[in-house]
């Protein structure tokens, strides 16, 4: 918006998955996690400035495809994301995403970016941000139940932002734990492999559940929970997919991102509408209390909110600009006379404009 | 969906505005208009197979940004489109669009395409398709009120699909008419420039209104309308933007694309909810009558429906495949082990995978 009169270009910056890998490599994952968390924190602190639309979901027998829009006064963002639990049959990720940042003032799409890696970063950054605020100070040990695609990001964010030094791991698939353990080698985290969820949770200050099955599971039951624990419940994130026994929720102070969405998608979908929850931005803003005492059990019922995607898109846009990364693509046309769209089909293309080999066209054939 | 087990790739084909220009150049605009119209016709004939979600709109003082999703059993499509009437101040188009086709079965985005040029093509193709069915046979003369970005596409589609040989042009901006006349030179259309809308409409078989002002205008009033006319009302397409006096609607048989959307966005927004309209797919399917006699006035209250975007995306996808056009981009990652997203950050990229210059990474720095 600010640079509008000077640069009336319609070019869009494209960040591919390779660009994202390059950004993370050059800035370090630690810096990206901390930077995205800082963006999310500052964006949550201006909660009221955002136009928070409901997400649009298209359900099919195999999965769901969603569009998640959000906007403030200057930027419109949306994320495309799917959820197809059986995709691993084809060697495909179950969740893939990409997103766009556009100028609210003109509608020009300014950034098209992968959001699969970025979503893992923003999810972990959000979880660690919440835990830093509501978990007990000096939490050192985290149980991780579910050691899949998100788990390394969670582990490193909690190490850096919360001070976790010890992980207790469990997954029904031992190969997933092998992979997590191998990926975390040399990262300064002590690791204990556990035979089951009950064992993993034993002695943990924080419990992260991040399982993939689309089912109403009870990964955590009340007898597993010790006073003062913080539960970071990441995997219960759509209708019919929960991880916590309702007794765990009943015994806890529960924090959510955006209440109307979490009522439908989060672990609290199994609770009555009057079950009390606290939106995390209110805790950050000082409007609501966080943890009330060291014995209280706290739960972050994470589902993933469009604002976090906006935050990571803005962070990656700035990082790409700083590092000189990204490709310029012609997603929408540059037109000298906006009333002459047809002229695009009959006039020679400026060579600077063409990113593909196209012979200059004098006149389009009209048969 | 059909080629799934054999090609578990996550690559996305990107069609830029230059690719679209190239497709139109190589196939001819005539072929594209006819081909897109044929696709729209066949897709309208399987109306019930589509999951027709409401569009999501984000309004701001300067304009609107919308996401328009639709899906059948195999393809999910959405369009991003803005509407910013004051964009011409910056030399920018008022309407820009792009869209995506994705596999419903896996969620993989298969096609990312410009939709600014494509929207002009599908809008004109839809208008001509409707007129071919409901205008009087042997219609030869069309009045065109509003000679902006859409007008050439409308003129050529009506020439090819309806048999229009004579245009009567008017625009409040004579430069727009100059441009339209120049662009249509040598296209086999006799052109008469008119001093006002009343004069343009005189003797016309079909009247196309395609004006840009976001206002409740009365481009056409009842005294301008002759028995048997077909009115192709393209410009009245969002709340607060209409072109027809309500008396014109009252005197006519009105056809719409998707009634719930047109009630909000079309010229019929000024009519009571019980005002009768006919969805065009019903006429195509033989479920409802089209024109009932040669004296009847017919109106196509065009607003633009997501299904038409789906149709043009599928057409352009097939055309790009046939012509070997488009770029492969990495919008979502290729991952050998879908549970090892983190591995993307620590393993070397396959050279075939990189479309930007990135040094192979052995290990991501983690600070």
C-alpha cells in the first residue's frame, strides 16, 4: 500500500518450496521459528484489526480442501490447504498448502508462496509461544506423542522458546520415532524413547500430542495427567478428529486461537457450547488471565488459524526480500491501457515481460 | 484422479498471462471462445454434479477481493478475483484474477493459471451461449453500451456463435469506442458509432450492456426496448451496481446463472425475492422454457459464476497440455517420506527438482 504510487507493477513474487528451504538454510530454522513467533505475537496483539472470515471447506470421501482468508487494512491473505489422511498410500503428503498475500488497496497479488513447510514452522511457533506464556516457568521435559511431520519443528521451537532440554517420545509407528530421533541428533536435546503414551507422559512438564489418525482418539486420559502440566494438543484439528479424553479438558484451563473455529475443529468439539475457553490473544493482551497457579493444568487446543498463515507469509515475504530470493511471475497482466485487455492479444510483448519464449505477436489470428 | 497411481508427482503447471496469450495466438481466439463455450455448455448440463459453495468476499473502502470455489467429484477449482473501480488511477486493471485446479482425491494443486484474460473469454462465451439459445434466430445487429475491456471479446463471441454482423456502439468515454473500433478493424463486423445509448439501441436485435461504474444506473429504460429484443446485461454484477431500469426487468423473461448468487449481485437485486427468474442450465437441459415467442423480451442477467471459471481452467489446462505450454513449479513439496517434512530442510535437493539456483544443502544450520 505504502509504495503504491511509485510502483504500479502487477508482478507477483513466487516462493517455491525450494526458495523456502533456501530461506530456512540461510536464516537458520532457529531464526525463522523465533521470527515467525514474534510476528504471530505482534499480529495477535492487534486482533481487532483483522477481518476474520470463516474458512470454506470442500469435503470429499478422501479428504478436505479448504480456503482460509483473512485481511487487515493493508494485506489480504489466504491459504489453500488439503487434508487427505490416505495420501501416504501414494507416497504423498497428507497436508499440502500454499498461500497468497495481496494488496487490499488494489487487489494485486503480491506474493504466492508454498505453505507446507511454512505451516509446520508457524504451527510450532504458535505452540511454543502459547507454552512460553501459560506453561510453568522452568519447564524442561516435554513428552511428544506422535512423531510425524510436525514433530521436529515442535521439538526445536520448544527447545529455543520454552527451554525444553529433554524429550520423551512415543509413536505407534516406531519408524516415525526413529526418524525424529535421527533428525534431532546433535541438537542438544536429551531423548528418551518410551513404550507407550503413559510412559512418555510420566514426569513431563509439557505434553505435545500430534497424532494423525482422523478419529475421536483418547491419547491422553485423566489418570495420565499430573498437576501443573501444560498440554499442547496439536493433532485434534477437524470435526471427528480429537486426541484428549473429555475428562482432561474438564480438569484444565483451556486456551484456543479463534473460539468459533475451535468449537468446530478442536478437541473442545466434544464439549458443550458453554464449556469455558480463553482466546490466547486475550492473555497476550492482558485482557484475560493465563495460568492461575502452578498446580493448574493448562491445555492449548491448537487447530491452526488463518492469522498465523498471514504472519508467516509476511515473515517469508520480508525474508525473501532481504535475501533477494524469489521469482517474479506474471499471474495477472501488465496492461498499458487497462480498458484495452484485448490489446494484450494483438500487441508485441515487451521482452522484459516475457518469462517464456514467445515470439512477438503482431496480430492474433481470429480465423 | 484417473492417472493417480502412475504419477504421484506433486508438481503444479503454471500458466502465466504470457502463456495464455500464446495459447490464444496458437489456437486463435475464435477457437478458444467456441471451445470454452462448448465446455461451459457441457458443464452446465451436469449442474447437479457440482458442489456450489458461496463465494467469500473481503470488502474494503477501495474495492473487494473474492475467492470463488467449486468442485465436482474429481476437480476442485477456485478463482481469486478483485474489483477495484479506482485502479485506473494507477494505470492498473480494475479486475484481475487467477485460479487453481486441484485433485479432489489427493488435494494436489495441478494447475495455477492467470484468469484475467481467461475470464474475459469465459464471460463472452457464456453471454454468446445464452444468446444463441434465447435470442431470436437470425439476430444480426447488436448494440454495445460500454466499450471497455470486455467489449471486443463480447463482439467476437456474438459474431462467431450468434451470427451478429452489425454493431452499434456507445460509451460515455469516446476513447473507449475508438479503441473498440480500432481493435475490431478487419473482423468482418459493420460498425455504427452512436451519440447515446438510446440511439445505439435503435433497431438492435440484441443489446449488450457492459458498463463499469459501481452505481445503480439505468443504462436501459423501458421506452428504449423493442419487442423481441434480447438484453445481455453484463455490467450489473455486484451489490450496488446495476444497469437496467426495473421496468425493463418487469417486462422481460429473465435468465440467470446461479439464482442465489444473482439475487445478491445481479440486476435483479432491485427486484423482490419472488420475482421469477430461470436458471439457464434448466433451459439447456430442457427442464425449463427459453424464449416463448418472438415478441418476448429476454434478459440474461450475467454476474459470472464459479462454474464458468472451472470450465475455462479445464479448457486452458487441456490446451496447454496439447501445445506443450506452461511451466512446472514446486508449489507443494515432493517428499520421499511424507512423515519426514523436516528432511527437506536437511537433505540435498535433487537437481531436477530445483527451478532456482540453490546449492545442495547437506544440513540446515540450526544455530
